[in-house]
């Protein structure tokens, strides 16, 4: 089984790297940056807010980083199934907000995998709100919210409170 991660479909490798002869230069991996922070003592470690400011991720880099985090089953990583469901829905809405759908955009394969994960998740069948969100996502409905901000928290390996997600999607249930 081949799992498409990393580079968006139909994108030239040179679009995201700079080639100088035989050497390729690219941005450092978030895992390397996170590894550096992991070695710091709690007093040396930057605050969560400062880390987010340092790691303000440009749009294209954010989408690539998110695509690379998708797990083999099509969902995002998380501490438990609830975390994974909310992170996957957040990333799906982030891709939608940037114009990527199941049929169009460089990240269409990633959108398809996220949507499949959400549709097939036991979390979806057990929760009416989640079922409704998946139905709306299949129609391409995106709640107005700062999906980049929420997805950046996921991309930097941090956890955001579930209530931030539910607040962002509440407009769909209150209409």
C-alpha cells in the first residue's frame, strides 16, 4: 500500500526546494526543531505563545506540514480518538479554506483521505454533531474561522482545547 504524504500531487520538487548543483537546501524539519526544544530544561523552554510566534508558518509550508502529519489511516495524530477526530476535521477545514477539495487542488488526495477517516470513524457514528459536520464537509461547506491558526497549533505538535474547535463550527449549528 502506498500512502501519499509530503509533497502535494502534481507539484514539482523544485517548487519547494532550492537546488544548487547537487546539493538541495530545504527548511529544517519540525521534528529537529522540536527535538532541540525537548532537550531544554523547563526554565529554558520558550512559552507556548512564543513558540507559536517563532513558528508562524507560511500558508504553503503549513499545508505541506499538515499533509506530512497525516497518519496511514488518513487521520491526524492525537492523544486519543477524540483528539484525532477534532484534529482531522480542523485540518480538513484548513485545506478547504485554501481551496483544496476532493476534486481540485494539489492536496486533493489528502482531503480525500481526511474525509474518509472522518466518515469511517466510530466517533462520527456516535455523535450527531460530528455526523452533521461530515455531511457538510462532503458538500464542501466550511465554517468561517481562522483555520490556519487552529491548524498551526496542530502542525507545531501542540494540543488546543476542543472547545476552540466547537466554537469555530458552532455557527453551522446555530444557523
